[in-house]
C-alpha cells in the first residue's frame, strides 16, 4: 500500500460527498443535522465540503442522526477509517525528496504544544548528534538516496524547536534504543552526553526503560503523539498516520503506561551517563 496525497484528497472528498448526499436524501437541512449531532452548522458545512476531515466518531454521530441503514453506515464508516489513516512507504518518500518529509515534521512540531516520542529502538532525529544522524541515514539495507546533506541540515534545523519554552517534549527511550551501537564507540559517547545535556532543558523530559525493569507489555514500534490530534507510527517500510481520536487516545494511554514504569530526571541521567562512560572505555580499548 502506498500513500498518494492526491488519493488522500480524493478519499476525503468521497467521504464529504457521501455524507452530503445522505443528508440531502434525508430531507434534513444542515442546521437541523447540526442540532441533532450537537455540532455547529459551520462544522457540518466544512465536513460536507471536504474542508474538515471528520473523525470516525463525528461520522458515526452524523450517520446515527440521519438514521441510515446498517449496510450504508458500515460502508461510510469504512470510508472514514481510510480517510483518517495514511501510509507512506519509504520508496515514495525518496521519490518526492526526503527533505519534504523533514519540512512536514517541522510543521507538525510547530503546531503541537505537547509532543510525546516513544522510542524503543533508536534515538530520534530531534536528539541526534551530526555523527549519529549521518549513520542513521546510511543503514546497511536500502540507505537514504538523494541529497542527504540537505536532509541533515533540515533535521538539525528542526532541533531549534526544543528551545521553545511554550512547548513540552517527552522522550521515552528503552535502554536498547540508547545503547544500540549505531556508530563508533566514541561517537556513541558524545551522543549520550548530548542526550543528558538536552534533558536538562526545563521543557524537555527524558524517560528511560532499563532492561532490568519488568514490563508486562512489549514496546513494538516507534510512535509520536502530537498533542491530542495526530499520531505517527514508524515502520521499517514506511510510516502510518492516524487522526482518529480513538487511535490518538490509545497511543497516549500506551505512552502513559510505559512512562509510569520508567526512570526520569537525575535518575535517568545517571543511567545514561554510566552507559556513556562504558562507550568511552570501549573507545579507549579500541585505540590501544
């Protein structure tokens, strides 16, 4: 499955057109439907013209207010689920230019006041040093193509958002994510030192899950929650985007569960500093 921005737009318009047609068939005005759904008339208008993407809950409220039959309701709900979920594979990202993806991430970060990163396997771009970032863009299988220098420049530029005190950032990393040796031991030590330094900013909260801690659930994949309106999920082959409030709430609940079992503050920094010291020792041994 490949995400196509044009197809996403068509899915939204198909949903809008279907909802508008159902309302017209029912004989209800937009104003009467808005009253039945406890929504504003302007919201109904924006949904029916495709300017606002309704959540699945919104769609269910509208369908119930219109008293549509079960088969039609199921069909429209499936269309709403498709419209609220996007998938973009890595190949598509490469074709349109990876730097565009970085601009999109910057826009998401600018628009959210609280951003939660769940990082079970790797340190994220906002926290990366240049050396770590360079290696992250050059994996053994299917390395990034195109102008990686341009992409790195934008990724480093994005890090300035961490100094915006109007925002809150929570980064939850597993021990494996922090200690996974992506580059030389000396570079890893510097990366961990940087992580400690960033964690001292008042708007930054770094949490870690040590391997010694017992967990009753598994950290399957990386995800980021932007406020209360959007979640991105990273896969080997691409990225999923969820906008439905139920999906956002589910990922926020996952984040809160793992955060409740994590170390933070000085306790987390002490662990990271000890791992950085191990990398420095390894680096010295490799030079001898």
